[in-house]
């Protein structure tokens, strides 16, 4: 009879300078610097492949995740909000680096069968993602400054000059995005998405980037990754308000909403938008529904490597 081997699990709390680690086979807390030599030295002490859970951070977890994956370990990147709610559900009161590491270990122990292991993104993914995120920050800054300074007419000339420089910087980022897509061989996919009414080069680049991040089995999985799937709250005769899960990149959702604002004025998508409004949806809800529809069509085009036909989805 085959001997059952218990999985070796690790929870790692990641900060800019330090990693705090809890292991399923030891009660000791391991601390090490968040730098390559220290991480490699620790990983080499592990006997055989392990399962490692880390909380998603900005970029601080990336080095550990990449080095561990390269050595054949299974990696699970946990959403911070999900981890927070898990802590609350078990009555956790303390929040320290050590308790967070223990929480990650506990979460992995009980939820591993329902989690999907992390896989490295394709080459070039990080480059395009970084450019799009920096562009989003720039656009937000432009909007904030424009709204903040419009009440100061004495600074109108200086404000206009500053916004013009920011617009030029945005143009340079857009050019780099297009060059990166071309370098990765994703340019044709982005052009497919651009054929859809309302979707411009930046939104097309973001949709293409997400598509190449993973092997999505269906459009529903693609929509869920973006965070435009709907959370349903029902119990008995109670039917709660339905909201977006908003689990994915908020910038892509913003871009799709802006695309929907343009698309709803086109002859192709105006009937879809009007039917949504006729069902009692608010203007925002109708635009979100249209943005989700645009994303579904983009997924179909990318999945089938086909070109968009303008009137094909008018009555969908």
C-alpha cells in the first residue's frame, strides 16, 4: 500500500525589505532579506517541491515567486482583500508579519484544492503592463490637476503648458506600448480588438495583454479575470443587489467603460444600450453591461483569430 505523503506547505509574508515565513513542518518563524541571494539560499534548503502561498503586493513578492517557480515549487498568489476577509472570518485580531505568514499557511492548508497555481506570464507581459499602469497614473494626475486648477484663472497659461507636457508624455507612453506589442507579435491581435466600435489602441492593448496572460477556457473566465463578472447574493426569497466583483485590473475596467461611452452612440451598439436602459438599468449599469459585451467579443476574436464584422452583434 502506497504511503501517504503530506504536502509541505509554506506561507510567506512579503515586505519591501524582509520575508517572514511559516512552514507546515516547523513552528519556527523564518526571516530573511527580500533579495535574491538570501531567497536562493533559503529555497535550496527545502527538501523537494513545496507549495508556497504569498499575498499579492505591488512588486515586492515577484522575486520570491519567480525564484521559487524556477526551482519547481508550486506558487499560490493570494488576493489581499480575500486574505483580509479570511482573517475576519476566523476571528483573527492581530496583524503582524508573523501572523500574516501563519494566516497564509492556514489559508493554503484549507483552500489549496480550490486555488489555481501561479504561472509565469509570457515574455514582454510585464513591459506592456508596466507601461499601461504608468499611463493610468498619468491620466489620473492630469484629471486631478485640471479639476483642481480650473478655479485659478490667473494660472490658466501655466496650467495649459503643464497639461500639454503631460499629454506629450502620455503620447510617448502610447508609442512605447505599440512598439512593445509589435515586438511581442501581438500587434495583429490588438488590431482585431480595435475593429470593435468604441475600442481604441490603448483599450485594445489592455484586452490583448490580459488575453495572453493565461489560458482562459471561456469568455466567462476572461470576464471574471477582468473583474466584470457579477456577484450574486440570494438566500430563500431574498435577492440582494448584484454588483461587479472588481477582482481584476481597475484600469482595464475604466478603459472598457470609456469604450462603452463611445460605442453606445454607434449604430451597432445604440440598440443594445437602449434595451439595457429599457430594462430599468441606470446609465452606469447599462454602460458597464455594454463594456462587458465588448470584452466578450474581443475575447471571441482573439480566441478564434477572426476579424470583427460590424453588424454581427447588433441584436445580441
